[in-house]
C-alpha cells in the first residue's frame, strides 16, 4: 500500500489493526474509495489520497474528509454492500435520505435455453 492509494489518515487507521481485521478494513477502504470516484464520474483522475473514507470494520461507510473541497462530505453518503460472505462492496450517492433495496436473482446456472 502506498501513499497514492490510501491517504495518510487511512494508512494510520489500517496499520495498527490486528491481522484478522486488517484484511476486511483494507477492502472496506478500497471499495468505498472506488465507489466515490465512480459516483463522481472521475475514476482514477481523482487522486485517491485526496480524500478519506471510513474503513474500520465496526464503522459505517462514510466519506470522512476531502482535501479537494471539505464541503464534499456533506454532499455524499455511502452504504456498505455485502454481495456475499467474504466480499466487500460499497455504494456512494450524492445526497441524503435514500434507501437501498436489494433483490436476490434466481440461480440461472440451472436454466436451460431452448
């Protein structure tokens, strides 16, 4: 992990964690950062060390700070997604008060086509 991917705050939060939590915290951080840059439509043109996200396993997903514009924190909200056990995901949306709904798609591996 270098200073181009995680901010100094995120690195300092991740470093002291026990190995059992470090893995989950790393993926929490990465998926939240990825969700934010994709939601902004900027991809990796927005440097990942310009903003901080929550990453600790017991904390809600959140944009914590933006060195680009501190007002960004009030504009965005995040939601943790767990696509399946052992996986991490996140959703970033501009605004507040939205509701996430998930649907379980049927197992299509058993469907025959014609």
